């Protein structure tokens, strides 16, 4: 980080709170490539997160590993993206939780959630062919703390009986780009870089194909990069402890709903983010290489102590055993009493201070005791609950069969665990996690029931939010491909059971690219939202409008009594999309080409075929001059538009 940026950051932190219009979250990204490249790649991602977080601004900081550690120690970072081995190292030295998400890389549209190392040499260097040829060579590497730039390679060398610390001559280059330059200049015979660097440099025009060759190349299925080592999980995104939980949830939703076609994803060359992967393989690698945080080696082990002091230890043990027996005989009863008192005190403390509600009932359900958490969750004070039946908590939402199964399982196994709807004292109904266990005597007769309960309202709300984000388009709020496929299968099944006809309408906007090019993507996005609302208003309540991406939409028209009824809807859609839209005082106008495919029980086929037919008909509407619709007929060949199948893919499967 340059001096000017550091001074600016310090100045911002010294500003009084009223002068700051919004809270700044600092996103640190490990600079494994030149700073300018990293800035260009991840600046749009920081801006995207800032847009998704109300009252927040996300500032990007491209930093070295040492700068990241210094910033964390002074609480100057809120979010962090770094390589997995560095993440494990800083997690061991700071009070960090697990990773929030794992980056999904992208290569030609293919998602990649793993990384490895690529060993390179200059083309034509016949002296180096296999791993055994690397012993004694000058090898360029970005640094020993780079996972893909050194550590993955080091493990492969160890397995080939080559000590990476003694049997090679390292050339520390500082970055992956510098490693490539060193090999091309002849300053090193071999280079260690992470997977994807070669492909990125070729795509950027910085490297010509064929200038470098890969050593120990691995053929890994569905992995699009040249690779020489085993694969490990991609970079984690970590949230620092000082970030508020509500902000963390918003960040998670923003990350998991980032679409591959979003400009921020395209700039970062990623396909989005996935739930955090298991970083145990990286931890095992660090253990084998004795890297931080597993670099410490004990100088004096228990085995060494035994070898040196075995006689003394045996004598000491014998004397200690004699003393212990004497003390045991003298204090046995007192010790047992203290243990019982300590156990009772421990149980009482757990009962009183547990964050989960605890209730103890008689076999017939009478409340005998409750803790403070029970009162906080249900609203009933202890004196209001004790002596009453636990049924006072019931919300009346479950059928009698539910409670019959509940008591049957509890009597059969002595345990029940699940989710129930209960009612607080103020009448509010809420979801609750409930675990009940039976306490029996020596004759296996039930004496008490112990119930643990917790309020899971926030968890349910979070689950609903994630489900909605996974099934709806982030821009327009319309159903996405996944939800469209599900609704289309349901609609076709209804037709097969004797319903009326079904129509699928493929909608492609005419002239939308010119809007983006002339007015910018932000205006194009607002136009898409406005047109989506218009088209939705022209459909019936039983119909579905979905966005596939870009300027492509699909409408599913159900329960059509005739083709004429469907044609009236099509005319309304054409009129709605062709009418001008005024955004920020600027009139914008496009049109639409519609392709229609009808389905009835006699037609047969599946949803993919129906969508392809609609897509083919849309292309015929384009060819007919646009701003019109065309209907797919059975006599038309399905191969007339080969691009349709590849664009639509297997919807929802």
C-alpha cells in the first residue's frame, strides 16, 4: 500500500462521525499479481458490494501479505480475500471465525472452485522433462508464502524425494507475472506459478501461446487450466469479527446471488461465490511442509524425558502412588461429598445460565421448573408457568395426528426432536426448535421430562431470504431459470392431467444493446425493470414471467381455451414493450420479438423441447423484421435454430 493511500486511510479514521455520510467497509485483496491488474479486477466487486449494502461504502485495498497482517492487527480491514494457506495462518493468530464464502473462478464460462500449481519452463528446453530433473535447478517463485506459487509445488517435490529448501536454488520474484518474466528472460530455468496465470496472461496479450511449456502436466477432468500439482480449495472470503451480524448476512446474500454475467463477476473473472469449502487439505499441506501455523517443532519430547529420567520417574511414581493411597483412604468420603456438591452446582449453573430455554415437567406435562431463558422466549415468568400444563405454549397450528406421533415416539424411544409452532404469552406465534428427553428410574419408569427450546424465527427468515435469492432474478425480482423450469414442469403436468392448452413465449428485446451502448448499463438495467413490470401487468394471475438473463424473458401462459386467447396476450406484450419508457427524463424505446410454442396433452415432449421451439420461433420473428411474433408449427424442423439448445441448456436439471 503506497504512502498516500495510508495517509488518506488514517485521515478518514480521524474524521468525526457526523462528517461521514456512510460507513466504510475495507476489503483487502492479496496482490498476487501487479497492483494495477488487481485493482482493475476487483474494483467492480467492491462497488457491487457497496451497492448491495445500505449506508455502506466498500473500499478496495490491494495489499501484500505483510500489509494484510499489519492491517488486521490494527483492525483496519473488515473483509479479506487471500490464499487459503495465508488464511489459516492469520486465523491461528487472530480471533477469526470460519470463512464466509469460497470464490468460484471462471474460464470460458466454466466454474472452477479449485486451484493448484503450474510448473513452467521455456519452450524447447529438453533438459527438463520430469520432476526428478528439477533437483539443483534455478527456480523462480513469487514467494514461499504463496499457496499456488510455491507450497503446492513444494509438496510435489517432497513426494519426489527432492527437498524444496535444500535441493533447488530459489529465485524470489515477488509476483506470478515476475516469475513468468524471469523464465522468459533466462534468469531461471523453471518457474512456479498458480493455475490460471498462463491462461490469463495469454488472454491479456502479455504472453504468446507456445512460449512456455508445462512440466509434470496433469490431466484432470473438468479442470480447464494447465496444472502440475494436486488441487486445493479456492480463495476464501473472510469477514472480520468487528463487522455487525446483520451486515454479515447482507454480505452473504450479495455474494451468493452474484450472477456470472454480472459486470463485477466478469471483471474479477469469477462465476460468483459458493458456501465455504473444507480447507482441511490446505491444513494437511501446511502440516507436512511445517508451514505456519504448524512450523513449531518440540525440542524436547516426552520420549526424551523418559529416556533420560526413567529411574527417577519410576521412583517418584511409586512414592506418589503410596501417598495417593494413604490420602485416598483418609479423604474418600469427603471427596465424594465435594464431587456431589460440585456436580449439583455445575448443573444448577448450566440450568440457570443456558441460552436455551429449559423446562422440566411431570409425566403428564405439568411444568415443575423453568429457567430464565424459557421466560425470555415464551414471555411467561417462572411463577406464571410452574404448576401449569406445557400445553399452554401450543399455537394450535398442528393437527392431532402430529401430537399423536409426538407422544408415540417419546414413549417408544424416550426422545423427540423437531420444529414446532408455539405461542408466546402476548399471543405471538413463532417457530421453535424443541428437544424433549425422558428421565427414568432404575425400573425404566418415566419420572420427568426435560425439554430444551429455542426461538428459530431469525433462522427461518434467513432461510426464506436465501431461497428467494436462489430462485429469483436479482435485478427484476422475476423468477429465474431454476424457478421457471419448476413452474413449467408443473404447468405441463396439469395439461397432461386434462387441463387446457399451454403456451411458452420467448421474448427477446430489439435494440436493447444500443440502449446500453448509448446510455450506459445503469440505464439499461432500469429499462429492464420497467419493461418487466409492464409485461407482468399484461399477464394474467395464473401466468408466469421469468428472466433468463440479459434482455431475454420467457412467459408461460396457462389454461388457454384457444390460440386466439393466447394471441391477444401476445399483442398486449408487443404493445407494452414497444411503448416509450421515460427514465431520468430520458425517453427510451425498444421493441420485442416473440416466439411462441403451444403444448397440449397430445403434443408430448418435455420442457426443454418446448423452450427450444419457442426460441426457434423467436428467431423467425427476428428474421421477419422484429416487433412481431411467430408460432412454432409441428411441420417446422427442430434443427432450424441450432443455437437454441446450446443457449437454453438443460433448464432446472
